[in-house]
């Protein structure tokens, strides 16, 4: 392709015949107007150009703002060979020719090559791929210019190897500066002519140019060249000539330049304020002033999203349809769709909830937690190698085509970006959204205090907690079934007062919140879960939020004397159930119950320990290895003696009967799956764990090392453990 664009020898020969916009192209950084955010003194790009250290660049922005001009300036400041091609005209043959020339130049003369590709987005995938090896090994330095977003239109590999600079439309100050330069420059502009341009004419040219220097200069050139000098040799350019030159009529409100902005502001605020009469008045004023109807439609489209949004999703459809109708019929009949769209927006329900996108954008900018959760990744590529997509639950396989699971990145599950109003379409769905959001957040953070997969006590370490978060996403249906089991059999009334004991998440309180919405819900929360529950209940409307207290005996004692409960329920962690304070609690709670109060509790404890699960799995996966199974058998016998101590449940049942409760119990077992990894091994064998202190107290350090080695053999494998659930259902006697 021709390289004359960047060759300045002999440029003066054709300078007089070039269009004004081309003649006035800045030749140095000092002449360049605008783009201070990347080219001001001290900015990276300016320093790189001056030092001739320009790397791979992608210049992105609308037409007429200086992308090609900036490439010219780079060409004049580099010792490298500068080549240019236009992607709209060049083919793969031209590209290969440039690459071959660059290789030869580098090998023979050690001279680098900078290749400028205008409209680089027009290259197809094969052409862009052909550049990659040579950009990668430094044979070529690429500078690409594009009006399209390179993150969507340019090969991702090229984008990752380039620094992207976004150029903005020129502001009015920059355009006025270019206009004055064109009028004063004697060599490349109209400095040798006597030109008088009216202020309203120059303002009109700048306003209608929409930040495009090329449009501005072309319009000025047409105005000057088409206007005849008067007898004094003066060229007068008034508003009428400016309008004809740029083919758009000036908007005439009054002598104040702010009237255009004030009137459209009054129009939008009338729409927002649901005043159709005022909206029609300001619409009429804009039309009489000569405002571009397409500008009015653009502002109404913005209003349909900003001020109406999902209160009436049909609003934006209505405006777009009216805009399309206007394009077909034009004025004067086009005033009907203009008025129709105006009246619809002014009369319909309002909501600005879609502004939640800005909160999400700010979170993306501020947060480092942007990784896609594994179960949401594309399973077609890396499922076997990395487990991508495993654990994703297809919503259409469940009732109502929905299932609670994690969709936000780890660490952002509690974020709320969209707050629907109570108006219109979104108001009708607000309650369902809050319900689903509560279930989803609760399912994600559901951490069972007595983890069914271990038999240790104490606080959960962070690594294991992260694993539990991921595991519960996969096992959310199991947790939901336990929740349904817990509250089944209760004869609910809407004015019931309910005490939920030790909920680890809001999930366990959703049923009472739905059924006893006129009563009141109190959550007695373990200290480890208090801050989590506090953040979760914020997703509920203020009047629907339960009361939070800690679950300590003293806190429950201090509940108001006149506060009595019709229902008490919860899933109790084994460590809480087996503690002495637990048995001191029930005489106090019984006194705080109404006659015929109902009780529903689920206590879960493991029936098998890690050693049994380890042995069963090793027998399947390590048949040919030399493993000391007698060592495991000895461990299993010790586990069984400890796990079979179930006296606490019998004692609790007797206590309830003595306190006046009619009680029934139900037992069932469940197998749960567990993937072995370092966090699980650490959980079982760390210094302070019950498993190490109680089960392994008779073994030496070498035995512990051997046990850890056996677990390591199953790294990444799945083992099963057995869990025993017991439900206590009771009703207080009259």
C-alpha cells in the first residue's frame, strides 16, 4: 500500500490541492489539539513518542479526533521505518509483503519497523492472526486505529500484546481552537484571506460538528470557498451560510446560549415528574425553535431507561417505535409519534432502579474479585483438565425453572446492585425477587456449624469455609430438603411469634418469614454467624426483617417478659446440643412459650469417621498398593466407640417430657460426598482438632505422618461419610 501518507518530502507540492482538514493536520505534538488525558506533558504516550519508544498501540475513538494524525506524528519522531496500510483496502497478500519487508529490514540493517494499520477492526480473524507471531517476536511494532471497541472487534491476542488508548471526541474549546488556527494560518489555512465569521456562525459549526474536527474543517472550507468577497475583499460568514455549509439549521431559542440545555432539561424533568401538559409545552417550544427531533428522541430513550426502566419495560419499546415511525414520515406529520412518545413517558409508572448498573460498574473497578466461579465456566473446553462447569445446576431441571446457586464471584455473593421499586412491572416481581435473593444468598453461605463431613468442633478455618461455600452450592438441594423437613408439621398462623435457634444462614428462617408475616421472628444466632446474618437480612424490606440476638443463655434470659413464642425451631450444631448450657436453656424457653406452642428441632451428628471412609475408598482406588489396613481397622474401632455415644439425645427427650412437652422423634441417615484436598486433611489432623486429640491419642507422630500420606493418595478423589439426623417434634401441653 502507499506510504505517501507518512512521507513529508515533497508534501509542499500537493499542499495547495489538499482539503483544508488534511492541510491543517498537526505535524508535532505541540500542534496537536485535545486528548490531554493521554498526551499532556508527562503522560505515558507523550513520553514514549518523544523517546521513540512506542510499543504496540491500539488507538480507539470516533472519527475525526486525531487517530491518524497521531500516527503521522509518531512517524515523524521515530528512527524506525514507518509503514502504513488501510485494513479496508489491504488483503493478506499486502500484509505478508509488509511482514517480509520488515524481516529483511531487521536482518540486513537492524532497523525496526512500525506498521500502522488504519481501521484495523476490518481485518478478518485470519489476517489478524497472521500478525501475531511477528508482533510477538518484535519484527513489527503495531499501531492500529479503530472506531470500534478493540476489546470486541480485535483479536484478543493482539489486544493483550498492545496498550489500548481511548481518544475522546473533541470538546468545544478544542474545536474553536482548530477553527481559529484555520482562519489564521497563512501557509496551510486561510490566513492570507480576510474572513469575518460571526460568533453565532462559529458556535453553530462547533456545536453541530459533534466533536469531529474533520466535519468542522470541511464545513468551514465549504463556507469560505462558496462565499464571494465583498467590494472590500472581505468574506463574511453569517449563521445562514454556516447552516448551509454544515447542512443543519441552528436552534433558535433566545439570545442566551443556555436556552437549548435549559429547555431540554425542563422537558425531561416534566417527563420524570409525570406532568404530560408541561412535557407537551416544552416539546412544542423545542420544535418551534428548530430542535432536531432525533435529538429529542435520543433524550426520551435515555429517560425511558433512567426514569422509567422496569416499572414499565414497554416504555423504551414505545419510544423506539415512535422514533422509527418518525424516520419514515418526517415532519410535519412526525409530530404525532413525537407527541405520542412524550405522553406515554409522562403518564406511565416511574422507577430509576436500573441505575444499579453504576454500583456494579464501581464494584468492578474497585474489586479484585472478578474471577468466574468454576461451576459457571464453559464446560466444553476444560471440564476434564480443570473441572470447569462441574457443579452447575441447570435451572430448567427444577420446579419453576429456578434453583438457588452462586452466580457472582467468590466474595461478592452478598452484594446487591438492583433495588426494585414498588411500582409497575418491577413492583409486581419485587416480593419474588426478595424471596429468591434471600434463598440464593443463604444457600451460598450456608455453613453447617456441626459439619456433616467432619467430626471436629471449634471454629471453621478460612480455607475450609471457602471449600464449604463451594460444596453447598452443589449440595443446595440437600440443605433445602433439610429445611423443609425441619418446618414440616407446623400449623402456621400469620400472627405467630417464632424463635429460630442457631440459624447458620437466613435460609433456615425463610419459612417462618413467609408464614408468620404478621407475628415476629427472632433469630438466636451463634457469635460466628452474627455478622453474616446481619448482612443477609438487609436484602429484606425493613418491616420484614427479623430481630437478631446472640444465642447465649444470658441473652435469651433478657428477652422481654411479655414476649411469648408460638413456635420454636432450628437445626442445632452438635457442639451446642451437647453442651451443658443447652440443657439449662429449656426451662427458660418453656416459660416463654404460649399454650399449645410447637417445637421442631433437627440435630445432626456423624455416624462414621474419616478412617472408615478412607479405608473404603482406598480399597477401590489403591488395590495394588501395599497399604496397612490393620492400622486403619484399629482407628475405625476407636472412632466407633466415640461416635456411638448418643446419651445426650435421650437426656434431652426426657427433659422435654418433664417440662410438659408431648414429644415424638424421627431418625434417618444420609450419605454425603466429600472431595479430599489439603484443607480437609488439615481440618482433621491439625493440633487442636478433636479427631487428633481423642481418636489418635494412642498413636505416635510416625503414625500421624502415615495417616496423612494415605489421605494424600486420595487427593482429588471423593469419599463418603454417613450422617445421622434426629428430629424432635413436640407440642406443649395445656
